[in-house]
DNA sequence: TGCCAGGCCCTCTTTAGGGCCTT
């Protein structure tokens, strides 16, 4: 596991729950190496059945676009190779992890990274933010954006930028110069009220 | 046909309920 590399990923899906039969329709991801995006991954995938109007409207991904896409299994096999050996980051990671686990299980593939969640971290670092939706946090931290949210690659890039801002803010508050992934995971589970005290001791 | 999540986190809590996030 390369400690200085993470994959920031985002799924677009047919709905909220793979346990209810929902499938992935797009995966987007960026590879962050020492704080720089070095690779991108973006593919639509055909879930094998039509998506509803809400999803077409929400994502801008249409049934016509998916009709020419490769099946989920083909895309996810390529994605499994892309993430091999790296830790993973997503905004509300529990959501993306459920779909990653579900889609990879269907093709008997696996991955070896751990997840960290930018939503859980932001709730601790930015307790005064209006809310902790990805788009709100991007505005709150003055991250440059053209507003094209709800597509997988764009959201993964914005999550990556937010991630780097959060790492930088942690470094500014502490004497830590290269924030370990394990520290992020620990911070993300800590009671919110303890965060400032904890960071002050680092 | 009709149903429709799950984890986190707060509080008027723990024998529970509801808002926040993700599509």
C-alpha cells in the first residue's frame, strides 16, 4: 500500500441501495499522488435495465448514453485494476463502498484498500459550514468549480480538491507535515467536540 | 402489486426518533 497515493472515487447509480437491486451506471476516479492528480478514470456502464427519469435528470446520464456503454462487469474489472494497491476516498464513503463491494462481488473481484470519508472528516473540521453536501463544501472552501456536479469524474475531482484542502487545514493546525491515512481515519471517528483539543496536541 | 437504504449523529436518548448525506 502506497501511503502517499489515494484513489478518490464517485459512483453514479440507478438508486440508493444495491441491496434493493440498484446498480452502478458510471464510475469516476482520480489518483492522487503526493497531492497531485496523476491519473483519471471515467466510464459509463450499462446496468442492463432502463434508469428512471429522476436519475436521468439528476445525473444528465440518459438511457441512450447507457445503451452504447459496456456492461457493468467489464468496466468494474478495469476499475478493480485501477484501484489495486491503493487506499480509497469518497464523499459519504459508506454509499460508494456499498456499490463498489456489490459490483465487484458480482464479478468475483476484490480490492485491498481501506476507505476514508470526506463527509465524516468535513463534519469535524468544518462544524460551521451551512451543511456538508459536496457542492456546499466546495463553495465554503472557495474551491474553483464550474458547478457540473452529479457526474462521477467531476464529483471525484471536486472531492479530491476538497480532500487536499482538508489535509492542508490539518497541517496548518498541527505540526504534522504529511498527514497519514490512518490519522484521517481516526479523526473521522472522533467525537466532534474533541477535535480541536486533539489537533492541538499533534 | 407495492414495497423500497444504511451509517452517522444529535437529543426532549439508551425500551427511540429523526435529520443529514449519498443516487
